[in-house]
């Protein structure tokens, strides 16, 4: 099992256009005739009609192409317009999952490079006369795995009175490959996301969506993508608000993942300079028998998908110093060079426990983490600072959960605070100096998990567990994730917060405490748990004063 497998395996839209849409130079989809809307199953997009399905509360349209298939000579090119069609296209089931390693393929799905599709879920009464805010979700998966169809948004669409769109975008070697002289190097997946947003602006009204009110939100790698889109000049005007969940422009990759012999000793983000990505692609081209720089891209485009997939995990970072990302997004956020829109940003309380659990899970080849092993790992990762790290995170502080888990839980807390929470708060501070921000911590200690944890290991509010409160999802093996009554109540409040933000830019929920805006340097965020919704001193809870000086 590869070193990133566990981390990635968890993440298995007419009417006339608005003035803003016309100003963007995008034609609207044609209005529907009354006969077309009798049962709501037929919608005419700008590219052609689609035939979806109608349920009690929502209508669903799945697998709609937003760009031409990026195959053959279009592999590693900017997304091109999709060819128009005239007969109604079946939109009752999702399209293929974007090419990724087989072990991550969602149950019952097919995998293909021809995968640039969206799924649209809209309230039953959404129409040109009753347009709804649009929420566009970017899935996670370390930029190498996952799909939009893994996330079923019926609850969000119906309860929140919003149109929800989930997006497939190119992944791994197909989305983030680079090579000297290749236009778009290292950013094809990000360009796909922008193409989907342009499609949504053009077609929102046909599905009863408001093209002038689009919220982009994502989790994990989807949050990193969303943060990247905040700093991309090409994305300006394609969305009106953003939600960034469990990552940020400055988040680090986990220090230790299954398969690594030793922890990473430097903090590594998901962004790389273009030259580095191009050099990496050049080396791979040589390895695959495409060494001649003049013909390398044509040679690589001629290789079958399966020949490239074994190298997909090598390309999991967006390239900056490019037209899509002129600057490292983290630096751009700090400098104020970003699209200034209302923002929600946050994390789960125990982000690091998911990856750490894989390290000690015998089912994945993991072994128990003793206190001796904990000392060894912290020495390897932090060198001269290791003793100071251990003083802040002594295993004894976690012994109440069980002596056998204490060292692993201490390590997980380090990973939580250093790699996710404190970078998220640093970005929240930078954003809040220039735009309205609301920040949160998802903190259900008994949240359901997506992957197998060792027997007795306390998962807490681990990475990705918050998504089960916003979407209906299945685990990688196909079994559904379920919530108890208290968790369903929390889920209702979270959906209310998220969708109220989409409506107005301010999260609010009936029967729940007000969510105060985040002020740079205040450190207080909204905590979200069944037992309590309110304010928490996030920076203190996660020892950010220490990490902000220790890096």
C-alpha cells in the first residue's frame, strides 16, 4: 500500500441572463418552453437538452459534460468547449470518475479520462421565476482521487433551498502534470474547475439557479483548490462567496503517512514552483521512453491511461508562476492579492487522527506506536525542537483515552495543529483583514468515520468526518454513513448555516446561536458539536502561538 493511499482513499443550473453574466461575456442557456417543464425532467442547457429525474423534494441531473473529453491530442490541454447535441441526453446517472488508481474507485463506478462532468441537484420549485443560490462543491482526495458523485446533496438542496453542483476535475498526472514548454503545466485540474464555473454561470438559470449568486466550496484538496481559485486572476467573477473546509492555502501535507520510513522534516504545502513541476515531468518522460524534448508531449499523449496511472501520485500539487496561479497562493493571501469575497473557513477538531490511525492499524500493515516510537518520530521530524514539541504534547495528556493509544494521539494532535489548524487560522487572519470571514471548528467527538480505525482507537472529529453532516455519503466499500438523532440535529444546523451563507453571505440557523464574524487576531471561532454550538478560543486550544514561532 502506497504512502498516500489511506489519506486519498477517504475521499472516494432558461431565463434571460443577469447583467453581471452578460458583462462577463457569457451567453445564457435558452429559456424552456412550458411543455418542456411540465414534469421538470427536461432542461435545455446551452449545449443541448438533458433529461434528469424528479424526486419528492428535488430534481437531479447527473453526468452533464461541461467541457470536451480531454483525451488523445487534448490530454494536457486547457479544457475545450463541449460539442453541442440536439437529442435529450440521459442525465439520470453520474458520468465516469476521473482517472485514478483502481483502489480508490468508488463502488459501481467506471474510471476514464473522459470525465469532465457536473451533477446538478435543484429544489423541485426552482425555476426562472424562483431562482435559487448556487453552491458548487469541489471534492477532496489529495488532488489525485475522488469524484463529485460521492457526495449526495439532496438534503442540502431541499432544506437550504439552493441548487447544488458537484464537479469532476482532472486528477494526479492527468490534472497536474508539467513539462517544459507545455502550456498550462501543473494547473489543468484547476483550469477544469474554472471551466465548470463558467458553465455554471452560463447554465444556472436553466436549472432555476441564480447565476449572480454562486458559492464555491470544497473540502481538503477541494478546499486547497478553492483557496487557489481565490488567488487566480482567471477565476475572478466566477463565484461570489467561498467556503474552505479542512485545508487552506497554507496547509501542510501530513508529516508522516503510511509507507514512509521516516517523517518529513520540512513543512510542505500543496503548491510547487512551475520549474519544479516541469523538471519532474521531464524526468518521468525519460523514464517512459519519451526523452526527446521536441516530441515528448506527443509521445506521452500516445501512451495508454494505464501506463501513466502508476505515476499519478507523483503529481499532486498545483504549479505557481503560471497564468492560472501567478504566485504561490499562500503568499498571495498574505499580500492581499486575492479575489475579495465573503468567506467561511474552518477545520475539524481532530484532523490528524485519520492518517495517524492508519499508521497503527494492523489492517493496513501498521504497528502500535509506543512512547519510544513517539520520541523517535518527534526527534526525526523536529530535531533540536523535538523536546519542546514533546513538552507541549506529552502522551500523558492523552492517556484518558487508553494508555495504548496515548503516544499515537499525541502524534495526531501535533499533526492536527501543525499541518491544518494553525495554517487555517493564519489564512483566516490574512483574509479577515480585507474581506468578511466566518471561521469554525467541527467538534463532534463521536463523528462517524469513512475509513476503518483500529478497534478502540478514538477517532474524534477526524478529517472528512464533517462532510457526512452536509452530504449523504457511502464509505469506500459502499456502506452508507449514518448519523444518530443528535448528529442529525447538528447536521440540520450546519446545512442551515452553510446555505444561509449562500443566500446572504452571513451564516445563520434557526434555534442555533448567532455566528459572529471572525476578526483578525481574535482567535475565537464557532464550534459545531451536538452538545454545544458557540465560541471557542481556537488558537489556544490548538497551541498556535507555539507553532507560529516554531516553524
